[in-house]
């Protein structure tokens, strides 16, 4: 992998792997709903200027996940992945039994892009390297209607997350 840091939050580092032409999401720590919502907005922001057909999502450094995260991911975030252009996700489990169970629950609820889970990063990388995006060198542009739909989904998601943030 040849990684270039694009964005970073308290719980996720988002890299572009220029060798493999995919996004690599490296999650860490105890994941609360607000942390994940904030991080997922940053992930979504990466898809606004261009599509990435493949995503390598690593939870290897995750120590825990709340159940509210599972419900939010399944209901409000992951169903929109196909609009962003994602066709394949390699999801690496955490070694935390609870985090693994929460993630497996989310994966069971999720329709959409091909999502395959792995116990280790090397196996996920190998699988994802054998999946090639359709079309010429992963087209860097979307149809205007698709871009407009993605922009709308992103704006709606931002409003929903902001509405949940406690004000002091």
C-alpha cells in the first residue's frame, strides 16, 4: 500500500492508497455514536469530489463500539454507499468480541455494495486487490444527477448529525 493521509478525526484516519486506488479507513479506540457520526461525515466528504469504488475498512485498533453506532450505521450511513460509488468493501474485524459482534450485526442488516469481512488486514488487502472497479480506470467523474443526489444525501446527513450534537 502507498498511503496518503486525506483526513483525520479522533477515531479514524482516512488515507488514499495511490497504489491500489482505494480509500483506507483506519479506525481506533472506543467508538461512541457522536465520534462515529463525526468521522463518517469526514469519510463522506472524501467522496464528494470523486468516487472510490473500493474501500478497505480496518477496525483492528477498535476497542469497543456502542450499540447505538450499529443502528445509526445500518439506518443512516451505510445504505448511501452505492450513491457515493462504492462497489466493494473489505471490512477487517476488531479483536474486541463486543466490537466484532456489533459490526457483524450491522453487516447482517446491510444491503448494498459487496461487503466482505476479514480477521486480518493482509487477507482483506489480498481480496480487495483482486477486485477491479468496472469502467475505465475508475472514472473520476459522476453523472450530474448522481452528484446532485450525493450532495443532497451529504447535506441531509450533516443536518441530522448537527441536530443531535448537545449544545452547552
